[in-house]
C-alpha cells in the first residue's frame, strides 16, 4: 500500500451562506485532481501548524507565533 498527503484548507471561509456550495466544491476539486492514477481518498486529518515568528520580529515588533489548522487529505493506492 502507498500513501500520499495533500494539504487542504483548514476551514471553509465564506461571507454569505449561499457561498457554502462553492466552498465545499473546492474540496471536491482537490480530491478529483489528486485521485488520478489509482489514488483513492483514505481520510481527512486535521493538522496543527505553527509558523514561528522571527527573533527580530519578536524583539522589535512584539510578534508572536502564528497557529492555525489545515486538513491533510490522505490518499492511498495498492
């Protein structure tokens, strides 16, 4: 069995409820694009990401680390 991971959005951002269909379709586009050559979607796993603020940014500007979440789409094939 082989696996590959593809990053996906952590959250679907919409301004109006009517945009939800398009936001969900974006996930479908990622899945369709990656599910070629025998790859099959296995799971979607949330992953925590931390972007470290640089030393000078922390010291001079008072920046802090930026934490966010994305969804890792896991595909498998034989």
